[in-house]
C-alpha cells in the first residue's frame, strides 16, 4: 500500500467523514479533506489551490468551500478557503484551526488532528456562513486522495 493509503485506517476515514457531517450541520460552508504523498514540488498552499479547483470546490453557491490539504511525505498541511470565505474573514482566520491540528499531528495523532480541525472549522465558519434550513450538501464529504 502507498503512504497515502496507510496514512489513515478505513475506520479513521469514517470518523473524519462523520466529523465533516457534524461540522456542516452548523454552517453552510462545505469542508473537504484531500491527502496525497507530496505537493509536487510546490508550496502546499499553491498545490491546495490546484486541488481545490480540480475537486470543483470553487463551484459552490456561496463560494464557501474549505479544503484541508495534507501532503504526507512532505510533512505539511494547509487550509484553503474559497473567495466567499476569504472576502468575509480576517487574514489569520485559519490560524487557530491549524494550531489545533498541528498539536495533534506532532504527536502523530493524525485522525484526531483532522477531526478536531474539522469541528473547529465548522464552528469558525458558523458566524460567517450559518446553516440554513434549505441548505444542501453541495460537495462530497468523502476524503479524496491523489
């Protein structure tokens, strides 16, 4: 198996998907996780923007998609938000979410870091993009892999 396939167990992946569903109950924002081995010799945020577009995350009604991007072999991750989010939140909006995730990642608790980061992202987004009764899930909650 590849380093990407070995990064999380199927049970870990299901807990992460469940966390995405829980987080999205608080916000109209759309959260996805993408895992790949490397950022292809690019800065992680640059690669995350490419993946964001490739996953069609820039096609949501409110431009409120969020991608948590992980490059396993590079030991790096980043959070990338769509234009609607970036236009509505302060520049350092994702820092507290990144800090929580990084604390768990340093302890090699990757599933826990992702779950806690996703739940924090949902809470952070709630103030700017609250959930509405007619909200539809526009993007898959499944983890994508490259």
